[in-house]
C-alpha cells in the first residue's frame, strides 16, 4: 500500500515537474502572430499621444536628391485604436507651414498660402519616395491580418545577424499604403528588423530596414528607417525620427477647420 | 506662335535676363551636384541622414518673370514682351499664448515694351489679430482671406472671391486664390469635437462707385472698394462626420442682395478617388441678354461637381462640370456673339465684370486638370496643366506649367497659356491668343 502511494506520489511529482518545465516552452509556442505584431508596434510607437520630428533624406545613385523635415503629431483614436496624424512641413522652405491631416480615409492637405484645405485621397503622395504611411504613426496590427511564416536569420540595418520571426501581413483596409507586407521581427526583443512592402499584384515596392535603436519615451526604439525602392535599389530614403515628446493633443486639432489655426511647435 | 518684339531696347534687356538665367541655372545645378557616394558599388545601408537646414524662413518669396504674348490681329499695341518682379511676404507672429498677428502682402511690378503695359501694384492681402478666447473659441479681426469651397476650378460658395483679385500673373485658379485680397471682418469661430461653426461680419468701408468694375488700382490702394463695398455677413457650420463623407453648410447675405445658401460635400469613394460637389442657391439677377441692360431676378443655382483620381504613378486627374443658372443660355450667348458697336462695348463690360467676380459667363463649362509632382520619378520636376472649356461655343483656355526645384530655396518654372476657339467665341476672342512665361522663385 505504502509502495503504491510512493509510486503515485512520484508519478504525480514527475508530471508536475514536466508540466512546470514545459509551460514556458508551450507559452512561447502559443504566442500568436497578432501578439508579436502588437509587440513590434509597441516598439515603434510610443504609448499615448506624442509628437516627433521626422527628417527625410532621399538619395538617387548615392547622391542626395531631396531633404525634408516634418513635425508629426500622433494621437490614438479612441474608437478604432488607430492613430490620427497631423503633420507640419518645416523644410524645404517652399513647403514650410503646409499641413497634412489624416484620420483613416479622411485626409486633408492645407496650404497657408491660399488658406485652402484640399481633400486628398489616401494614395496621393506628398513626400516623394516615402509614402504618407511611412511617416505617419500606424498600428499595423489594426490594419493587417497577420500570420507567422517561419523563423529566419537576417542581416539587420547595421550589418548584424538577427534571429527573427517572419510575419506575413495582408491589408484589411483599402486606405493603407501597402496591400501586403513581409515583416521580420527580432525573435528575442520584438524589435522590427526589416520589412518588404508589396502591391496587391505581389510586386515589390520597397524594402525597409529599422535601425539605430535608442531610448525614446521610455523604451528602445528605431530612430532610423532606410527605405530602398523595389525596382531601383539606388533610390533610397533615410528617415530619422528624433525628439519624441509625450504631449496632450486636443481633438480640436485633428479636424479640417482647425488647420488654419494650427501653430504648435 | 511667339511674336518678335517691336521694342528692341526692352526686348534686349529681357533677352539678356533670360540668357543670364539660362547661364546661371546650369551653373547652380552643377554647384549642387556633388560626386556620387561610392556610385559603382552603392550600399544603401551606408547612406546617412543629412543635416536639415535650420527653419530660418522669414516668409518672403521673390519672383522674376519674363513673358512673351501673342496678340490677336488688331489687338497689338506693342506690349508683347513683359517683365514682372514680385515681392511676396506672408508671416504670422505669436504675441502671447492667446494672441497672434498675421501680415500678408504682395508687391508686383510689370514693365512692358509699351508704356501701356507698365503697372505697379501693392496688394495688402491680410492684416489681422487672432485671439483664442477659450480652448475652443476664436475671434479674428482685420483683413482676412476667408476662402471656401471644395471644387478646384469654380467655387460658387466662395462668396468673398468677387473682385478680390488685383493682378493676374497666372490664370491658375489656385494662384488667383493665393494672390487675392482678404476682406476686413470680425469673425468668431467655435471649433470642438462636434465640428466647427463660424460667423463673419463684414463692414462697409468704402462708398466708391464701382459700377462697370472700376476700381482704384493705385500702387498703395487698399482696395477696400473691392472687398468691403457692402455690409455682409457669412455663417458656416461644418459638423464632424465620418471618415468618408464630409459636409458643410453656409449662408451669406450682403446689403442690397438676397441671402444666398450653399453647401460643400466630398466623399472618399476609394483609396484613390475623391468625389466632390459644391452648390449655392439664392435669388439674384441673371446676366442680361443682348440689347438689354437688366434682367429679372429669380432663384438660381450654381454647382461645381466632379472628382479627383490619383493614378498609381502619382498623377492626379481632376474633372469638374461647372454650372450657373444665372449665366447666359446658349441662345443668349449666340445672340451676344453677333453684336456690334455699342453692343460689343456692353459685352466687353459684362465680360469684365464676370471675370472680376470670378463668375461664369455661360451656364455650362468643363474643367480638367492634371497635376504630377515628381513627374516621371524625377524628384525635382512638377508638371501641371488645366483646361476650361465653354460648353456652348467649345472654346477653351488652357495652361501648362512645369517647375524644376533647383534647390531647397529656388524654383524655375515655365508656363504656357493658350486660348482656343474662333474669333467670336469666349476664349477665342481674348486679346491674348497665347503667352509664354519663364520665371524664377526664391523662397526666404
């Protein structure tokens, strides 16, 4: 009897030990693609409302062809969770003071010269190679259906080898900049490493590398993105984000009729 | 086809200026052209961000134009070559947390190879104080360019456009909106999460006789007879709607005229297509038929309807139809086209008034525009063209423009205007058949 009890206790203990050992592994395996994408979104985007200075340097054949500076104000939409963005152009001088406002499908471009707010379509570009979506704060997990396609070791934007989870993103909304995205996220830290953006016809539009991780609003975030054209690899835009600042952004700012009054720095 | 100048002196100066520009620009471009970075084996990841120039903009833009015009037979008075210089300043200053001050002015001088073309004009476009009374209430006082309307080529709800343009260096509707005079007004606006509402009160500040579209265009003239000839009030409400549909509603009343109503509606049909409609309606006098000086007052509608489509390469195509019920019917316009003598003078005066008010002469027009920034993938190149077509006589006005961004602060542009139609048509009867302009713009 006592021997039987001892055997049962050993079996139960062994089972408990196996369960305890297996739990972290099973939890890791159970981490969904959506959770990984949300974690990567949280690395790129500071929490809450904030502003950030974005500078873009565009190169053709290694020669600088354009340089522009923007001030981006981002605030999560309470209903959709997606960010609303207000962008002020600071440079070049011919564009200084112009504004772009985005709330999903609702986009406005404001030119202080003629005090006109012009409604534009999500596909209309104002920034050269970088799409509106590249400079605006977005939560990819809100706009894309995501699945895991495997683990890969890839070279990051600074030449180091990274163990990554490769995600496949398919757009769920028509107003997003890219119909499909392949997204490589560092398996250990959830840091975005690189992305490839495609049209609905599977044509490669761009490759982006997220690099130069630095402290910004309480976490390590990529402050540079290198965007390489899908057809012409010598067409490159380096995008740098600095000056991340948590700030209250009133809802009043994020509508068309406020644009002529917008003066925040 | 361009005519040769009949005034060798100025023509020579202009040619010298053009030659100088032609010589200087490639030199400037060459100066900007640094040797490529490791061009044979380019590593995109080796490229770095370049420091941006500090935001030291003062808000001044300088323009230098050389223009040649091709005049209709019999219209030539020798002024077929023009030089134009522009100082354009626009800036806003923050006085304290609640107060801002704005100033906008355009000084323009035109010199032709005949004295008749010479003209200098300063346009004080805006001068205002803005006070943020509460987080969502604003009060503005002064001269303000209050622009309304979603359409591109014709804005029936843009009530304050009438007579506000003092110089027309370009026929581009966007340029006309940019260069016009604001109206002196007291305006209150509420902006909150539900949308916005505003009321503008416009006092009468001039009692000049402006019949026949006669205005005081002396150099320093404020042009108040253009913008503040009558007391007026404007109300506009813009409720917050969903992502796809945006609407606003407006009412305008002016001393001596019946109240007018209007609305703007835009709809994002897809990620590349915007549909828009602009409507106004109210009792007003129609344009007179030939041989008449007055016409009956009735309710008339004005409409601009159309859409803008963005192509995959970034070319934006806009097509609009413009309608004004108070403009001339096809029969009335055909009758006007045949008038002679005093009737022709009356037609000229009526057309000048229509142009100053930025109204329509006949009831139906088509308007098309193509705009391609970074055309053909060239970062420095912007191209645009528009055409306005009279639906009755099928005459057209078109303008093509190309701009090359030489540097962050310098643009060089070329612009071609062309009037198409027979001699009795609206655009074909214009004194200027075509014009070519080359101009430089410096942004400071």
